[in-house]
């Protein structure tokens, strides 16, 4: 585990962890809410990067794991009064099992067919849960206020959820880094470049892909458990929101596809940009009142188009290309 | 369950299926010619709805004349979109074109929600109802289906009988060989992209004359188009039409047997299964 001692990894962890500590030290609840969202998007973007950036399989339906993990954990907490940490872990493991079962057939598909299938899986799951009564159907499920008593009341539960997301975000970054630097990760990148050649060289692509898919499913599942625990309510259209899924692909592209820091930078920039636009006051244009809260999608679109057309490597990819020296340090 | 109910929901499903097929043909044509999955497809369907809405409700045009405008606009929009967002990355890996077309989706939907919010709109067209007894059909649906069939016939005429259409098929078959034969491939790719988005816009316009819609309505038609296209074979326009009719019939008839909510679950399950078992669709892939 030489890679665990890599200074680069520790610099990222100290920077991210240091920022995450600020609200815990100052007790600033509004900063905590902002950082919660940012760390959540960092986790989603970093985890989708593991399958998409390293292996080259574009998962449009990554959010299905977020929703499933959330639903599993919520169900256990509400119906069996299970402790949150245990419920989240079981939800995460359960989602991994689902990912393995789905991954074995679906990962045989390549390119556009795989991308379409992941959209199909997410939509199938969303419509299924909408009709599935044990999970509350279209209305979803919600906690009694007393559920939070075990965690010292609703106010403390919010802090607890924040601590949990910090741990999960740091863990995701660490795992993403370790995979990238490992022999296993090298195999994944070989699959990305040329699957058939990788197979000839002794890599078992089917096995490697399914393992990666399951790993990339674990983190969004736990994140979903935390997010819906914090919200106290879960419903299908929020849990399986395809737009959120595709937004995390945009973040990965923005920061740099297949890099460790890229998704973090991309998630931070995208999340900050959309919340700035959402809170900006509306303007009047040609007699129509236009609010920026809607325009953030359009601006994200223009940004994405510019990146895809001109800076395919994203921010980190551009840095690596522009300054060859940083390639040794910047992963 | 009675026979008239079955007949009437079959007719309904069949008619809806033809409109679905029209939209899906646009998606599949683009994929067949240039291996690009147009993720802005749903947004363009929505655009068609709002073009018809603005022209009829705001400017007082005849709704079907507005559909003709949507046709021209769709062609122009597609050609412009091809040169702005797709041409530069046409040979890049799939991810790139998926994200480029998705960027266009974000721009359209973002601007659309800013202007129209997500409240429902409708174009009121009343052409009466036809039929007898329990089996009745709305006049708007009949006109929409007739138009959809005419446009489909026009598309086939274009693809198989005109020089431009034959060139498009040549480009789909082998782009470099087509180029060597003196075909301007960039122009043909742009044209086929334009025809693809044109079909999406028209079907959006026709759907607007039948149902209420919001700026986000295109999304569900887009996923439906994916299901249909995969069912019929990616890149195969005839397959898209057949797939559309199958999905339309499924939606029409299955509501007699099960709660409406379960229909999409079956659609998506079929979608994933077909991808896994027969990725080339029921009819195989070809243009």
C-alpha cells in the first residue's frame, strides 16, 4: 500500500478535509448546507468517474445507485428502526449486489448501447418504485419526527449527516486514487483504450468491469442513504433523477475525465456556479422576466458544449497537456 | 373486458404508435447515418410543440399550417445544430457526441424553462369525433396520423428516389467510399441531421394538437423513442415505425389489463431486455 502514503493523495485529502472541517469548528449551519451539497456532488462525480473515466463505460444512469441506496436504508430505518450507520452500510452492500447482478449482462454491451441501457435501467427502476407499495409508491416514504430522537434530535441529526458525508467523500477520493494507481486500475485503462487488446494481454475484462461497476455503485448508495436520512423524506422522482445523473457526467468532463482531482474540481465549480445562478435576482429581457435559476441549465449547456468541442480533457486534462511537468504529480 | 373497448384502445394505440414512430425515425436516421445518439431529441420534440403553440395561439395561424412551419424550422435547426455542435466531434468517441448533443438539450430546456416555466400549455384544436357506438376517434388524431403517414411516405421517397437521399444512404453505408465517389459527406451528414430533427419537430407539433404539454414533455417522448428505436433496430427507419406501432399498441391495450402506472415499467424492462438479448433489434440494423 505504498500508494496510500503518496503525498499527492494526502494533499487532496487535507485540502478537502480542511475545508469540510470549517463548519464543524465554527458551527455555521448555512455553510454546512452549502458544503453538504458540494461534498455530495463530489462523491457522485468521483464515483461515476471510476467507471466512466477509468474504464470508458459512460454510465448515464449512475443515479440509480443513489436512489437504491437511499431507498434500502430508508426502508430499514423506518420499518425496522435500524440505526442509520448500519442501515446505510446494508443499503450500500445491497446496492453493490444489485450492481453486480445488473452489471454482468449490461456490461457486455459497448459504447452507445451501454449508455442507452443505463438510461433504461434508471427509468425502469424509477417507474418500478413509483408503483411499488412497500416503498410507498409515488408518494414515497417519510420519517416521523421522533426518528431523529435516537440521534439527539433533528438538529443534531443534520450535523451527524454532515459528518457522514465528509467521511464518504474522503473515502471516495481515496478509493478513486488507489484504483487509478493500482495494477487493477491500469487494467481498467487498458480496457478503456482497447478492450480486445487488453484481453489478449491477460486482463479479464468482464470480471474487471463488474468489480468496477460494483465499487462505483457503493459510494452513491451510501450518499443516497445520507441525503434522504437528512431530508427525512424520499420519493422516486428525486431519488432517480436522471438530470442529476447527467449533471455529474458534466462535472467529470468539466474537471477532467479519468483524473482523480478532475471530478472534485468539476463538482465544486459546477455546484458553485449553479447555486450562484439560482440565488441571482431575476432580470427582465425583452419584456419577459427571466430568472437565472432556470438559466443555469442553459449556461451549463453552453459550458459543456465548449468543453466537449475545444477542451476535451477538461480543466485538469488541459493543465496536464499544457504543462507536461505537472503530469508526474497531478493525477 | 368488452370487444368495443379492445377495438377502440387498439385504434388509439395504433394511431399514437404511428406518431411515436415518426419521432423515433428521426432519432434512428441520425444514428444510422453517423452513429450519433441525439440526446437533444426530446428537447427538439418540445421545441416542435412550442413552435406550433406560439404560431397558433399567439399569432392565430391554422395549427396544421404551423406544423408545416415546424417542418421547415426543424430542418434548418438540425443543419445549424450539426455544424455548431456535432461536426467538429463527428469522428470522436461516442461519449463526446453524446455529451455535445446533451449540451444542446440543456441549452434548449434551460432557455425554455426560463421563458415558459414548467406550467402546462395546450393548443385547442377541435375537429369533432368520428365513429359509431363505443368506438370513437378524435378528428385531431385522424389528421395527425394521416399527416404522419404522408411524411413517412415522403421520407421513403426522399431516401430511395432522390439523389440526395441516395447520397445519404451511401454515406451511411460507408462514409469514406462515398467521399471518394465525389459525395460531399459533410453536407449529407448535415442534411440527414436536419431531416432527423425535422421529424422530431413535426411529431412534437402533431402531439401538441392532441395533448397538453410542458417544457419537459419531450423527455418522456425521448425515452419512448429510445425504446422504440432499440426495439426496431438502431439505424433502421422501418424498424422505428414498427417499433412505434408495437409500443403504441402496448400502451393502448395494456391499460385494459393492468394499472396505467405499470405500463412504463414494462416498456423499460422490454427496452433493457432487447438491448441485452438482441441489440440489433427485432428487424436488425440498417438504413
